[in-house]
C-alpha cells in the first residue's frame, strides 16, 4: 500500500454503508442505530434529520462479515428482524421504497430487497466464513516457530481504519504474534473510524490469507455464547459435546472435520476461545504433549489420553510454592497446550465470568502495558506505580502513575504522582496555628493574649491594638503587699 493511498482521506460515503432493518412483527422499516446493553435493537426513522444517528458499517467484505457476525450474536430475538445493507447516499430512498413494498408489493422492489439483504443464518455464508477463520487460525499458524507473514504484506490502511498502526502494535507487543500467524493473546480495543461515525469493540485479531492470497485482518469479536446448534466443519455437536464445551471449554474427544478449501477430512479436537466464545479447531498432528507436568512424568497411556482430547486426572503435582496438589488437565485447541481445568469458567457465561474474574483480581496489564514483577507486587499492595511507554488511541506514547483501588476494584490513573499531590495539599504551619487558636482553643505564645480571631496565616500581632493587648498582658502585676 503506497504512502499516497494511506494519506488520501476517504469520505464516509466511500467507506461506509447503512443498515436498514425490517421488523417482521411490526412490519416496519427503520434505520439501525445500535444495540443497547440488554441486546435490544435501537432504531430511528430513516429520514434526513436522523442521518447522523444511522449506524455506519465498513464496506470492506471481510470487515463487514466480522462486524455483522458479532453484531448479530449480541442481538436479542434476532429472528424477528431482516437486515439490509445499502450505500449511504441512497439509504433514505431505499427505505421509502421498502416502506411502499409493505403496503403495495411489487416484484421489482422484492428483488431489490433480496439483493441488499444481509444473510445472518449461522449455517450459511457468515458461519462458513467464521468456521474457516477458526480452522485457519489454529491449524496453519503453529506449524513452525518462524514467521508466516511480513509487515509489508499487511494492509496498513485497513489497520489504520481500526485505530491501529505498526508502531502501536509493536508497543503493545502484538505485531510479533500476528506475523507468526497467531491470534493476539488478549482482547484489543478496535475503533473503526468512518469519518462521521466511530464503531468501537473489543476483539482478538489475527492475520489470514483470503482466496486470492492477500493477507487480511480477521476480527474475532466477542460472542454471547459459542454457536453449538449448527454444523462446525461438517460436525454436528452431540448433547455430550455441547455439555463438555460449555462446562470445560473443550469437547473432550477427537472428530473428523472437513477443510472447506480442500474438502480434506482432518482428525481434530475442538475448544472454546475463553475470551471471545469462538469455536476453535486444531488438527491432532499439531498437538504436542509434554513428557512431564509439574514434576509428574507422563506414561504412554496418559499421553494418549491427552492426545485424544480427553481430560486426565493427575495426582502429586508440585506447585511453584513447593506444595503438592492434584488436578484435571486437558489439551486446549485455542491455547495449543495442556491447561488446568480448575482455571476454566463456564463458557456459557464466558464474558460475564471473565469480567467478574478481572474485577476480583488485580490486573497485571494496564492499557496494553504489562507490569514487571516488582511493579505488580507494589500495585497489588495498593502502592502507586510509575508506568512508562503507554500508547494512546492515536499511537502517541505517554507516561503516568497508577494505583489499584481495592474498594472499587478499579485502577486509578494520574499524570502526576498522587502521593506528591497529597503531600503538597497538607496544611501549612501557619494554617495549623490559625486552626488551633481559632477552632481548637489552643494557644500560640506570640498571639495567645489576643482576644479576636486570627487572620489566615497570622502568627504575630498585626495591628497596634493587638500589640498593646499582647504586651499589656506580659507586664508584671502591681504588688498587693501590706503597706508599712
């Protein structure tokens, strides 16, 4: 991508399209505004004065597929609606034609609506694309320890539209795993800037090759729950499969999956991405079982159990603290290593569980910057820690101070050291004197005989009257002895 292309701004009409929606119950056409926190669709009348409220989505095929899949999965009662993607300049006219179709249907408008309808059925195009992403991400990325992609292969214009660039990815330690073909190991805040509208979401990212061989950005958005009711690479999930995936995050057995590109049958295991609830497949010939886990040497039978994706109970393992413990372990397709099952949350409540876990634990990462062990220990103890190399949304670096507030389970950030600010805010000696004399009835030798309240900062008499009053009190009392 040339520098000229990167620097040439595009209008919102060039970059974005509008989502129109047909409410099948109300038989009403509206423009999509968004989704509220309860999963309820928010809409507005598709008229000119509401244009600035219309949801705008990227016209790029891959970006839209990822966005709409995530959007649809968050929607409450999705079968009630039909969605249509239209270009912004003709959105209002299209909406008016669709409205007329509700009252006076014509074959021409019906065909037009079919052309613009977004198919949201998970077992069709969107699900195939999502499944292909899941298989490609895990089956072709870890074949070697080297790099699958080069920085120049990345479409940096698309990355820029997501609010990311090379420098920012490097500072967040995300570029290296992407170039190796892995997904980011944490959720990344993505901002899709369309000029007059910005769409924000948290997602894991990966690089993949499309059918033409070009490297594209795959956005793995957060889903409410894993999609277990439709075929996954040709595999229909049994009741037991579903229970295992929801309870442990792993299916617990090996199955034959069909590669959509080659129609090749591949022996694989299936797990759930605990950050996004996406289903992930890994071919069994990529599974690497260690010889030993926490001091316990595995025999051939135990290794075979893990190779088959089954859980394995191991006794007598040794923790980092030197204590002995027992636990169930299982190979996870997303992590590509053997995990301890007591760390797993119920994936049916995956996102909620992650948020709860994060709120109870002191985070080790702040705004993409991981604290070192010394910083983290102080941070956990409630001390203020100085952090450098933070990156803002524009990719600019900044520094600051963070303190973990145990009362709110949140991290407080300040550009200035809050301890120093508190120190500077302590009352001065002059203020202490004034408070002590005026409010607490205490005395100061230089002003103790002055009857009226002291002024701010006053330590000595400041008028002739006050001086005389103070000096008069110091004069020796007249003798009251017996006259001779």
